[in-house]
């Protein structure tokens, strides 16, 4: 099979967990410190050697397009005022990678969003990124997965061990043989009850897929939530052929919930020079504040 050059970013969801902030702004553009969520995934893709990105967008997603496009007025403003550092940051974003956009008229599920990219992906293996999951690692998570794919010539899913009471939030796999961090996936279920989960190995938002998945997605019926679930298509592929799961090396941050988004923002801000020290001081002050009982 050919090398992986393309990545699909489904970004057509409505972001209802973050309302009202996402009423007119894509969830993917919410900033973690000073960088939108989706940019972390795009940077990981580029660092993994991917040079073509396909973003599946929905209504009111123009902000994503604008963010990665050239902003002539802003660049002229920064150049005119000698803001060289800021100008370099802005240009780096627009020069990062080639991005193509596909419009999904209504959010019909992750599986349907991936299917929308069929014509642009063609007959090549490709990666799928979910922006809700930020993964930081010395070797990019998707590069780790690409290495497994090239060696094993099989679909690869990113796996992460979660607490048993958290399995109902994820697609969860049943594994067969394991070799270190690599597991043979024999079955999977989307958002199972804790008592019915086959393991605590959850599928995170990174996938290495082959174009065969498109034919299966075309015939996949609506699943959990009345949507076409990618997990259901992958389950079929696991029954028909070889699917592997990789427990990647790295740190996972869930920005798909409000609590996870806030935790990630705080964690990243604490690392930032010139910001972390001030924030630590504020958090200590905040910890010492006691609510007025009114007594």
C-alpha cells in the first residue's frame, strides 16, 4: 500500500455541550490558551508527514476556513506596525499545509462525515483525526500508528485505557492476541454500559484506515444516537480482516467536554513561560477563597 499522505478532520458537529459559546462559533475554534482546538490536530498531522488535509465542515464553520487561510489585511496591519513575531505566527498557520473543505449538510454521524471524504481520499490509505482529542507525545501519535500500519498492513486504531466508569463515553474494543502495546481487535462496541464493556480499552480520535471502509460505510445502518457510527463499520472490518489497536505513547487531553476543556486549558497555560507563574499564583489565591456564608 502507498504511504499515508492524507488526513480527514470531521468538523461538522454542532458542539451542543458548549452552548451558547458554539451557537455561532465552531467548537473546533474554541481556544486552548491561544490556539484553536483543531490546530493542535493539524500540527500533529503535519509533524507526522501528512501533506493533504480534508476538513468536513457544516453550517457556520466559516471560521475554520478563515483561520487556515491567508489574511492579507491582518498581515499588512502587523507588517506596517513592525509586529514581526506576530506576523510570523500568522503566516505559519496559512503556510502549514494544503487544506480542502467538504460541506456536510447535516450532522449524520462520524461514519457519514468520513464517507463524505471518499472522492478526495481516492484509493489511498488515510488518517482520521477527531479534534476533541489532543494528544501530546515525543513521536506524534499518528506517526506511531503510521509506523504500525506500514509494518503490518492493517487498519490501526488509537487505544487508551480508561477508568471502568468512563467506558460508556467511548467506543470500546475486545482484543485477541497482544504484543506489547499492539492489540488485535476482534470486536468493538460504541458507548457500552459498564457491565457490558468488553474491556477498558477505548478508541480515541485517531484512525489509520483504508478506502475499503467507504463501501462498508455506505451500507452501515444508523446506530447509537440515530447516526451512522464509524465504530459499526470498523466492527465489520474487524470481522472481515485484520484490525489492530495501538496503545500509543503520550498524554491524552479530552477537550470534548467543558470540564476536560477547562482542565486542558489550565494544564497548557501552566506550562507557558510568562503565564504559568501568574496563573499558579492566582490558583493559590482562588484555593484560599471561602464563600461568604451570609452568617
